[in-house]
């Protein structure tokens, strides 16, 4: 128990050097990987998200926490693969920056936080045409598609991409969320018909959780 | 190397031997909902006030970006240029990611404008450089290309080199290209400040050109952003930044720019600094 609380604490505080040893000890003690991930790591990331929202911590601290969790997951993954067991994912998310836009920092940060919350995330890159969003979402059987747009000239592409997804056979099976400096709630949801808009990575996680009916 | 930008009435010289030229960033609706509303409703008095505020705070060039979603950006650009020209003869920097908007603006602009921007993407080079050559403007060139936004210095240098070469083919002189080596948030990548600073220095040393940078990205995601922006600005100016895109209506920013001039021996008897101080704190007289 003490050791498991230490895992939570390590993720919470971004102690990257300690996490691998702590996770290994927990596994050696017979703790289920699923328990380590869901009850301690993801729990820790929930607290991190809440503190970020309350402006108690800042982007680098949030990133360190997420990277610490990933370092811990790297210890668990080979074990899961060997046993053939998979930890249940909250859902599958496809994330990309819209056509004509090469910005990646915000999108990648959002991906890191979604993964840390337990989503399976596929990064389809930047400058992504509408048709590719549809293609990838179909191929990967996505629950959610996330669009990032940092340029106001990206507006028509946001609109086009949302429409392409909604008019495809995917239809309303896939939820679409938008983020990035160029998009507002009014534009994304009101004008383009997206299912939601997020102002930052943590808001994105919350929105995704809402879409899949958790949190 | 000097870059000259002008309106029909006024010329501004940007150069390493000149005081820093601030390009005012406030006429840009991204992240400014009041301005976005004003532009949507054709409230040009609001835009004119923004222009005057920035000129009063020492901006020698004003950026004009009217990218509001759903609006006819080209028409809005033309109307905004006229409205701003009514209240100031400060030279302008026409800023749009859409070449058609730049074209519409340049068609009515009197003087030698600064165009923001071209970059190393093949399509951009093809669309924007001929316009720069035709209207004989200066242009901001971002060191990014079809592969994305580089974080390392050599890729930035290579992209800058490519842009100079493409421009030369159209007869655009190197001094009319102002490089923006792109500073990204240090919160997301703690090496990005160093990368931008090294790029500024190496681009200055190798090409001798003027450089701009949008200095407020750097602080995104960190607390007390104003101080971060000021420190970065000062360091960037030491490394070759000559015309930042920034907001001198924030006193600390204006102070930083003036103090870098003073420390570089470009402010005789510190008179520019002192008069800016008096202008900003009239009650202390």
C-alpha cells in the first residue's frame, strides 16, 4: 500500500527517476498492472489536472507528471504484452492539426494528457487534409477526433473537416472536439457543428471523458 | 544591413546600427475578443484607437491582421488600412496567412509596406514572393517549411538560405527580407529559448539581415509572463533581433526596448528613455 501511494506521489510530483523502481517493486509484490495504472497513476493525473485548472501548477509541471507516468508505463507494458492482457482504454482518439497549419506543440501536449488519462491516442500529425481525418478515424475505429487550429486561415479547414466527418458513414458515432488559439466555442460548436471545444489540454481531457461517459 | 519601410509620409529604417523598431501587435484579433467584435461590426473607431495607443507607446510600424472567422478578410483589410491611415502615417505591416488578403491590401497601400509573411513552404514562396517583387515591399520570412516548425538551428539556417535564394531569383534584395526564427513556448520545450537565441545570432552573423520575432509565445504556460517576455526580448535583441512584433503599450515592454537601446549606446543622454518615462508616469513630474 505504502509503495502504491509512493507511485501516486511520484507521478503527482513528476519524479521521473523514482517511478520505474517503484512500479517494479509493486509488480514484484504481485500488484495487478491494471490497478497500478487505473487506481494510482491515472488518479494522480486527475489531481494534476485539477491543480493545473486551479493555476496551482504550470505546463512544465503537468508535462513532467505525464512523462513520469509514461516512464512507469514503460515498465508495465512488456509485462502486459507477454501476458496478452490489455488494460482497458477509455476510448480511441485521433488527433491532428488541420490542413494548412503546421503547429504541433499544443496538439502534442493535449495528446500527452489524453494518454495520461487512459485514452488510446493516435497522432496523425500536422497539415492534415479533411479526408485523411475521416480515413484515419474510420481505420482506427475512433470514438473521438480532435482538431487543432492555430491560424485564423484554418477556419475553413476546421469547418470542412468537421463536415467531412459528420457527413461520412462515421456520422455521429464519432465525437469531434476542437482546440487551438484560432478556434472559439462559438465557431467550433456554433458554426462548424463540432461536439465540443476545449481551451487547453486539461479541458480537452474533460471533454473526451464526457464524450465516453466517464469522469 | 538596413530595411526601409514607409508610408506615403514617413520612412522607418530597421538595422543593427539603429534603435530597435517595435512592430505593434495589438491589431490582431487572435485571442482578442473585443477587437474581433469591433472588426466584425465594422467599428473602426476602436481599431483607430488601438493604432493611436500603439504609436503613442513608441511603435514605429503597426501590424495589421484582420483574420476574423466568417468575415471577408480582404475587404476588411482594405477598410482597416484606410481607417488606420486616417489617424496615423506610421508605416504598416500587412499580416495575413491568406495571400489574396495581402494582395488586396497592397493594392491600396501607399508606400513600401512590410508583408507578414512568407516561409519556406513551396506554395507560400510561389504565392507571396512574386507579390513582394511586384509591389516592392519588404517581407517577414518565417523559418518553417513543408516539414513543419524546426527546433534546431541548422534547419532554420537552411530554410532562411532557401528563401533568400528564391527571393533573389525574383530580384528581391536580401535587405528586404526580415527573418523570423520563431520562438516557441519554453514551457513545452525547455530548449526552445536557447534554440531561438542561437538561431538569431547565427542568422545575424551569417546573413547580416534584420530579424523579427513574436516574443510572447515564449512565455506561454508559465507564470508571470510579462517578466519572461521582457527578459527574452532583451536577450534576443543582444543576439540580433532588430524589430520585434510586440506590445509596447505594456510599460515594461516599452522600457525593455528603450533600455536595450540605451545599453547599446543608441540613446543619447538617455533622452528617449527619460521622455518615455515622463510620458508614462505624468503624475511623477
